[in-house]
């Protein structure tokens, strides 16, 4: 009789251990699924950020190319004048140069000046 109870207790313990093991597997799988979903969302967000940055970069390149083209046309027009015998720039040339290099157009601002 004691052996019957002992066998029943062992079987119950085995069933309980199997059930506990299965529940732990479910919990682990749920955590792993959450981790994978979070990683996927982070990857997608990084891709969206990269696409936005790439589009902004292309727009900046286009703007810079157009500005360079206009400046070259102006400079070529100014350089063709016969006034450059003894000086580098006339008034129109200085005005074009000043307009081309005004501080607001720089991509990054310079640091502190060296004394």
C-alpha cells in the first residue's frame, strides 16, 4: 500500500515537473518573442532614420551643386572683364565674393579663433 502511494506521488511529481517545465518554456518563448519584436522595431526605425538622412543629404548636394554652378557663372562673367590689369577684384567681384562666402551659408560654424 505504501508502495502504491509512493508510486502515485512519483507520478504526480513527474507530471508537475513536466508542467512546470512547459510553463517555463512558454515564458521564455514569450520573452524571446518580445525581444525579437523590439529588435525588429529598432532596426526599422534605424532604416527610416537613415532614409530620411539620405534624402536630406541628396537635397543638400543638389542645392550646393546649383549654388556652385551659379557662382561659377558669375565669376566667369567677372573674370572676362579687362579691368584685371593691376588689381585682383573690382567692386562687382568683391560683392560676388562676399555674397558667396557669407557665414550663414556654411554647413558648420568655425570654432573659436586662435589669439
